[in-house]
């Protein structure tokens, strides 16, 4: 039994508790995996239905390894090494992987054709020229094992990246006990805005408010961008700390 990525996405988004009975859930599960009408699956013998459910669960629980090459209509696409992602590509991946329904779109972002030329570095096709929606549709028809292992590997990469650049993603806690009600509300509003527009805030921070620099920043390697942003933020924190120390010093006089 082969389960495509689109079928996999449907299956993992099933909520067993939303079905009236266990059998109803199993019928829906098997109908997706076999690509058959649920009414036809209802005619299966109970033993056959249970057997299909066991097969599906075994397939879904298998250990998945990253796949660096996929074949779509005789075209070989290569998974771009995650440390080679641009800042813009990283933001797009973050956006699509928030919802499991868009795993096929995420995969379309990092699987590219690679050009080999003697005497030159291998080059990936231009991100801007890819029809992401069409490629995502083709990728959704592949076996899920071709895609999900690599997405799991990306999630590990992302977790390590966030851990390495904690200062970019975790704001220092303010001493809220010392804040007035108005200041506390302002702080909560700032946190909400920062969360909603985190990437825009980073772009603004790196571009010093100059929107004409955004395109260039988005095309820089994500590791380089995080290094620069981390350095600039540390400098800013130190500067603010020195200013606060001076302010506290002069309060005494």
C-alpha cells in the first residue's frame, strides 16, 4: 500500500474524537488510504477493515529518513541544504509549516533543480521563477515517505537554530511588578505586535527602517542574517544597559 503526501495530510488531520464511532473513523481512514468511496469501504468485512487499519498505522509509524532527491515527471529535484536557505525562504517555510495541511507547499520551496557545469559551482534554479503552487501539486502526488522525513529534519534544524539564537526569539522579561497599569497594557500590546509582525520587525531592524533594503536582506543566507541580527541586538542591549546605569547613577544626585 502506497500513501501519497496528499493522502498523508488528510489522514493526519483526521480527529478520531470527531467521529460518532470507532468504526466510522476507521472507514474514513481506510477510504483515504485506498482512495475509495467511504460507502464502498463500509461494505468491507470487519476483519478486512481492521487489517487495513493495522497496515496503515504500521506505514505511518515507520522511521522516515531525509530524502535528498525526488523525481517528478523525469525531472530530478534536489533538497537545498538548510544552511543554504535564504532568509526569505526560511520565513516562507516557517509560515507554511505552521499548518500540516501545507507540507506539500513547504516541500516545493526547498526542492529545486540543480545545474551541473564543468568548472563551475552547482547552482539551484532561481526561487523567484518557480511556480510554487504547481510544483506543490505535483509533490503532493508523491509517496509521503519522499517528503516527510526531510521536513522532520528541517524541524530539527529550525529547533537548533532557534536555540543558537535565543536572544532573537526570546524577549527579556520586564519587571512587571514595577509597572503601572497603563505601562503593563502597553507592554502586552508591544508583545502582541512583536509576535504578529516578528519577521517584519527583524527586517526593519536590519534595514534601519529603510524598506528599499528589504529585498536584498531577504536574499541573504539565513545564518548570515541571524548572525548580524544577533550582533546588532547584543550591541543594542549593551547600549541600553549602559544608558540605564548612567540614568540610575544621576538619579542619586
